[in-house]
């Protein structure tokens, strides 16, 4: 398999072809995902909850993400690999450059950060320094204490307009991908159509260019609250490899996410 590139993802968007991505945290699962056809993976700070057992992503450090990035890169050498800049790892542009460099040295192809227009200078500085950036808007888990919990974002007109403006500002600053989390389908469609860069949804309906799931949600091994957008593909298939293939197939056909996994 040839390495996946950002250019190829843009081509998929232009062609109207959907693509599936997933979080990965270790060598073995990264290898399995790659073998079954997942070409875009995220070393997410979700590892704070799924791997480390915290109740939020906030305790995750840059060293944690670097460690897991090394492991995933060994398992999936041809994948396009995104790695999260965790909480307060990009409080200043200079801090973001240093921490992004650590992730790129560990094998990441791009970094992901949460926030809107206020990050434009940071995004511009990273891209000027040859670090591709994925933005993340909507429900941004690092802001859980501001939101007062994990709540749907962009439901009223003012909030929706603000999110779209943030997305356009990040794209103008150089962001090359965008993640939308837990927003109404109509807003996700507006953003996806407005941006030239690929938009990846999680809890944003099937109107985005791609989908991403936390691997634990895709296999039904999430502890505690199960997100509305999650689907247990392992229960459907009874085999992890078959579950990955089913996930890819349903994303590509737009069967997943269905209405019951989406917010109106």
C-alpha cells in the first residue's frame, strides 16, 4: 500500500468519495487497521479516558502522545497519521511549534488542535514551519469545563455562524483538515460545503467528507456512557477485522452514521 497523503484526501473530497478513519494508540491495533484498509489514523488525547482511565482528556501530556505516536507509526508505516496536541500544549505559538516538532519526530504527519479563530496565528506559524494542521471544532473535549460537560454545539443560529466563521478562519490560516464533533447535521453540511479542505465528522451525520471513531466505541468496549454517535461494529460481525471492514464499507456508502447516530 502506498502512503496516504493529504492531497489524496482532498481528491476524495473533490470526487465525493467518503473515507473512514479511527483512533489508534498502539502497534498491534494500528497494524490491524492498516491491513484492513484504514489509511488515516489519529493518536488522540482520548487515550486519557480509553487507555489511562481518566475522566477527561485534560491529564494527557505531550510525552504521552509522543509515546503512542511512536507505537502507532511502527504498526502503520504507510498511514496518514495525525497526533493531538493535548491540553495547554499550544498555549502560545512558540509552545505549539516545540511540541509539534516532538510529534513530527515521533512519526506524525500532522497535528490536531482544538479551537477557533483565536488559533489562526498558531496554525499559520505551524504551517509556515512545515507542520500540517488539522483543526477541531464543535465539541472540543479539552474545553469540557467551559462547556459544563460534553454537550452538542452549534444548535442556535448565532453559534452555528460562529463555528462556520471559525472553520473558514482556520482554513485561511493554513489548516488542511477539519474535525467536527457533535454538531447538528445541517451545520456539518454547511461547513463541509464551505470548506475546500476535507471535513471529518464524529457525531456530525453522514454529510461530512469522512468519519472518525474512537476505536473503543467502534468495538463496543467503551466504559460508562456510550455516545449517541457510537456504533458497535464488533457486535454486528463477531470479528475485529470484519468489524473494521464493515465500518469502512458503511462510511463509504453513507449507511453510517445513520439518523439515530446524528443530531438535528
